[in-house]
C-alpha cells in the first residue's frame, strides 16, 4: 500500500497477540502512559537495571528538562511502580450518601428547603413559654418528622440502588496483565483495581471496563466488533480496529523484544465521536490513534474472541462518565406558580399577624389582663404567638404529597398498555436489568428484558408531569421521529437517466405504476399507508431488505450490459460505506451491520444488482462484482459527520488498470460545489439532468444523496498524502486543520449518480398532528433535508397546506431550549430517548401522552395544589376571626394535637387518591375531541385567590354558626354550658368534614377506593377525637368533651355548616353545567350517562373539525 508507513520492525500488538493466544514467553512488555499530547518510545538501552525507565532519559526524549519528567510508567515481568494518583481511579461512585454521613447530609439537604426550615422554626417557638400554645410541647415535630422521614426513606432507597449499581460495576472481573514469577500473565482483577496504563484483555460478550486503545485482537486483520447499547441504545454492531501499523502482519514482533511505549492522549472530553492520541515507535515512526482505535467503557465486545488494550481513561475520566453528569434541573410551570402562591400566602399570614397585634394593642384595658410597660415586648411575643396559630397557612405536607403523587403517576403512565408499541403488553422475565412495577401496586418488582422494555413509555423526570397538559408548541425532528427510520432504496439517477418505480395511490398495489396524468396527485410518496415490510423482500436477484426498486431498464444496464458508469455507481455504494459484513454462524448467510439505515439500504441496493460487499476492514474491501471477487486496498477513510455531510474513501483496486480512486457520497449542498467543470456539452447536459432528478426526488419526499468519484494520479495522491500524514501526527493540529486538508482532495469530482431513499411515515402520524392542531398546539418540524423534501413531508402529514407560506429560518434562529423533552425509541438507538424527560415507542403515542395523561395530570396536580392551600386556610382563618371574641389575645380554639394531625392524617389520603386516579373526561373522549386540551384552565393565580375566597367564606360559617348555636345556653342533657374546647372540637370536626366534601365536589371519577379514602379520613378523626376525649393523659383539655359532639342538635348543626360551606362551590358547578356548560362538562356527561353524541337527544353538537359545544334551542 503506497503512502502507508511500513518501517515498523516490531509491534506491541504482535507481542500481546502472542501473550494472549499462545504459550510464547515474552521477556518484557512495558508501557508508559502520559497525560501529555506527545508520545515517544524510550529505547531499551536507556532503561535502568531494575527495569524502570530512567526519568532523565524519558524527559530528554520528550524535550523536557532533566529530572522533570511528567510521565507515568509501568512494567510487566519486573516490579511495577505504583499508579500515578493524579489520574482518576477506575472506581466509580454515583451514590450521594455513606452509612456514616446519611443522617447529617440528608437532613442538611432537606432543611435547605424553605418550608422545612419554616416548620423547624415553628417547632422551636412551641417550646418558648411566652408564646407556646401546646404547654411547651413541640407538637409540630410530629408532622415535620413524618415529612422528613418519608423524604429520607425515598432518598435512601434511591441511594441504595446507586450503591448496588456501583458495587456491581466496581467488583466486576476482568483480566489485567501483571508481573509473574516466570512471565507476565493475565490475571483476574476487579474493574476498581485498574488504572491508567493497565493492559487489559476482554473476551467476547464482556463489557469494556475502561476507555482503552486496542493493541491486539483475535482477528488476523486487527478488527473487533462492539455493541454500544449501554451508551446510546444502538444494537447494531460497530467495528473498531487495532492501529494499522500495530496490526501489520508484515512486521511480527519477536517474543524477546523489549519495548517501553509512550502514549499521549488528549484531555478527557464528553464527545463520543472524537479521540486523538499519538504513539511513537522505537524507530521514531509516529502512529496516529483515532476514535476507530478506541474501545469505550460500557460497550460490549461481540463476534470477537478477545481484544487486548491499554487503558487511557479510567473512572470519571471515561467518556461514558463524562456524559453522565447531573441532569439539568427542570421545574414545571405549576411548581413555579406554587412558589408564587406560597410567597403570597406568607404575605397574607404576616398581614393577619400584624392586624391581630395592632388590634390587640389598640383595644381597651381588661381587668383580668392588665398591660405593662413592656408593650413592645408583649407585641413581639403576641406576633410570634399568632405565627404559631397561623403556622398551617403554609401546607407542611404539600411537597411530600406532590413528590409521591408524581412518582405514582409516573408508574401508571409507564404501565399504560395503550402506549406500548403495538398496544400490547410484554412477556415478563426474571433477573433482567430493567424493571417495571406490576399493576395495582402489589409491591412486587418484575424484571423485563431490555428489548421488550423498549416498547413501554418511560419517565425520567416526573417533576414535569403536569406540564404535559399545557404544551403550546411541539418541535419535532423528522427522521426516526415522524418516520419509521426504515430506509428503502426507491430510485436512482445514473448518467442523467432516472430509474425506479413511481409512487402509487393508497389503493394501488405495491409496485404498481400511475399514468402521468395522475402522478402529480400522488407524488407524495411518504403519505402512502402501506404496512411495514417483512424482513426479506422478493426481488429479481433474491431476498433482500431495504430495496424497493422495480426497473427492468436499470437491471439490463447493470447486470446484462454491465455499463461501466452504472457498475461504477454501485461499486461506489458498496465500497464507500460504513457497513460491516458478517456471516451468520447459524444460517451461513451474509448479513450487514450498519451505523445507519441509509448506509445499509445503499449497500443492499448494490447487492440487489449483483455488486455484493463481502469484507470491509481498515486496510481492504472485498466486493463480489457479478460473481468475481475484487479487492480494494483502503488508503484513507473519511467517515460521514453532521459537519462534513459526506463520506469519502480513497482506494486502489488490486490488479486493476485504474490508479487511485476517491469515492464520495453526500448531500448535494457539499458535493455539487466540489464537482469539476463539465468537460463538454454532453457532460454539462448530464449534470443538468441529474440536478433536475434530484429536485424531483426531493419533491417526492425521498432522501437524496449524490454519488461522485475522482481518479487520482500517483503524483497528486503522494503529495497530498504526505501533507495529510504530517498534519495528522503533528501535536498542534486541530480537527479543523485536518478537515481542510481532506477537503482539498475532495474536489474536481465527477458526478456519477443520485440516490433516492424512502423513509416511510410512522402509522398515525398525520392523525396525531391533526389532533395537535385541533388541540391548539403549534407544531414545528425541524429537519436538515432539502426544502422540497421538507415541504413534501409537511403536506404528507397535513402539517401545511397549499395556501400556506413556506419560510426558511436562518441558522442563528434555530437554537432553543425545550421545556419538556420527549424522545422516540428508534432503530438508531436511544440517544434522544435517554436524554429526554419522557420516551415513547412511536410518535402516535405522543397524542395519548399529551391529550390524555397530560390533561389528566395537569388537572389533578393543579387541584391538588389549590386544595392544599384551601384546606389550610380553612383551618387557620376561624382562629383569626375568633380573635374578635378574645380581643386578639392569641387564644387557640383547637386542641393542638388535632390541629397538627390535620394535614398528615385527616386530609392526606383522599387528595392523594384523587391526584392519581381522577379522570374529568375519559381517555376515548379526550382523543375524540382534542379541542378539550386547549379549553382547559385549572391552575392560575386567579383560581388560587378564588379558592382562598371560598375558604374565607367557609371559615366564617364554621366559626359563627357553632358560636351562635352553642353560645346561647346549655345544649347538653346535663345542663352544662359549652366551653371553649367544646366549641373548638365542633369547629375542628366541621373543618375536616368540609375540607373532604370540597374535594369530593372536584372528583369526577369515583373508583371504589375514593369513598373508602374519604371514610378513612373521617373515621381517623373520630378515633383521634375519641382517644383524646377518653384518656386524661392524652388531652386534659378535651377530656369528656366528645359527648358534646354526640348531641343530636349539634350533629344537625354540623350538617347545616357543611351544606352552607359547600353550597357556593356546588351552586356554581350546577349553574355552569346546566346553563353554561363547558365542553369538558358535556363530554363528562356523555361519559357518565353513556350517551351517543350523534343522537338527536344528545346535549352536544359535534363540529366537523372535531370541536364540541352545547346544543342550542334552535339546533
């Protein structure tokens, strides 16, 4: 191979191959890894007698001052110096706590929340004699400890999972080369014991323990296959190579060679597609190391018996750890609104405290409560007293209730079988990595296999659940999101002539033709609702996938006539590819593993026309051309990237008459500018025709690529190659510099042909987008395709119409940050899904995610938040109004234990059950009428103050009616007047009942457990009141008070209070439902009564665009 260094006399790869695969006894292998970007081999005559490297010699070779070496060294067969601690260890720790710091660290984390600090302050106030209302007992500590305990348990469970995952990884076994008595040997060690510079051997189906450069593999040509499912979810195999100079069979390394190596990798980075290092051999030949020579931690070694490498990044420096940083914090719009509500309720609380203090100060002197000279101090103590009285203005259980509710909502969302791929469940298997919770919360974890688990919706950020119900804009990618990402070779243009079957109408059979007069009506190929193809397709040449082209003229040109330009077109597709041919051991058939469906479709198309890719490695490519095997020496490969938008390969055909050939394929925006000027009128006409075919293909929704080539003379290639190799091994060369040199050779191209690949739309995409439009959601499709292709897809999905104006956004205007990220689990892996907040199996599942679950969760969480403030204001305000009767002295009307258990015990369960189960409108109705999504409005500051006003009115009723009834004489059979605690117990009971009834008015879907939850809360209050009334040690103030509540007149009074408190809310609901029904009320009525909206008796009118409104008298 010309231009490739062949002067390496001995290689570390050969020695490692001998050590890994045979009983040869190498005397010494030693490798030195440096963090610097330079590399060098230290000759053996500069080693010291103890086997270590002379630091001065190494420094001198590197150009550093003597005695200032920054290298780290290790040896095999002799004593190995300890690893350099300046590099990250390979032990990883993703856990937050340890058994020793959990209590302190978790408490510090929880008390960083303002609400927890607030209630801790309230607890301290309760033990101050001047302000206590509980006899000096910190009763607030009970709900506070409950909240802290629940959060601590949640954090502990999550951290135990992290610890277990860390332990599994750190204790995993691998083989590391270590010193032996007779010879170096690979011995089992844990991942945690590896360090930078370790030589590691990995066998087939084992996971790579650290980022390492491949030094040898079981393949004679130095290749190994990996699967990166743990990194990006891709299950197709990727190929990695031993550096060509190390894998050269022409330079075997003798068993007694003695080499110290030095490798200089770049600094650790997050980029998975880039890596640069340099290795310098003993004869000063520099070997450039790239990403194709790097095995990343976490990838799986497949179809390769073994591979040996030297670790360059360990632990937190590995690329997988660099990309696993903390997820950016996202807060839902409702959470931000809740913060505003909290600040406003705190302001209201402070205002009421000030009012109470001022009124008390301006009030008359009372003989039983004389004033003293310390009026300011008394005012201060009174202010703190009222802070205790009003402490429940801020709901202590709000955050823990919201967190638990979101968690359960996420489980229910993941278990929705209607959102699983195909709408079916999966088979459950034990002991697999991913798990889901079974239905109905039996507290049992079942484990499902990786492939099957991809069919389910997954939630990675439950904090945004409610935001799914208020989406206004959808920004969606096209490939793999709206489309199936299942590419089919449909058309091609070669030598100015277009080939391939034309698009057919939906009713036409597959592969049929349309007359020219009707083809324009059906030129949008991507709208055709054809079923998904099977794995194999019958074609004239056999069974192939990814090929759907029927054209006898093309077959005649390629197979029968073997026209040179036509043959060269398909040779280009087969050779210039990122496809790995693999022989299936079970069937003996040749299968392809490609990095993208496009690449596989192009190679399959070449095979369809009898140009079959047989082997593809870093040094050569074997192609079967009409039954004859043709070998190409690979001189250079330049892979496709989003920046380059093309891929190129420089090859030389063995035994061929042609010289060096550059094959290139890519987007028209980068290939057309690189074309040579037409040499004659015929070539100019051919270029013009090809450009027209490209526009036509794009207008039909096909993905187009330009295929070009260039024949290079030996002089031109040698001059360019020398320049490229010099830049590639230079330490100061950047990626941009190399790209510029590559672009120099990718010029003067000859356009050979155009390819047209179809990527069919997913099922239900057009319907989903139409539903989003009716729901008031604006949809943006983001694509890098040609404008014609993008417009075609827009028409096919009914995203745009003919009367709309198409606007192309500049690059500067395309950057934005999504509030909620939803990823699609596609054929190219789970990169988007893993980085998203939610992931779904296909695009049409987004319709149910937003219109059903999003709407449900937004309403539930909004009412949950409003209700939490409502019930606390309902509890606190009667004490403020009671100040009128006690001159605002700070006297409490409630027994403190019942007061503190209100949030945790008496009102917690019903609102939780409501928040995970209520359905204002059923799922079928929500999908049938998408406009319901746009019409919802549940959580806002306006609604917040309406609920607070409702609580104010109800608190007045709860205070004054019991005082009016019980304050005008004895109501007991014993003739005793009712005391403060009698009235307080009645008021507290009324608050509990009204709070639960108010939530019941909002509940629209009564599952069996909803009334059970309400009954449990009321029963728990009754049991608590009975306990405090029956036992003197529990509550001296309440002793024997419960008998008052058993009085029949008081029970009737309680019923009256509850009716009056709920009358306003119920009356408004009844009025709106009867005289001014909202569309959701109409649909709810249809659900409840099982009405048919198409019947004349139905109270609903269905508009043609899917909207719904009440029937008018004249309709």
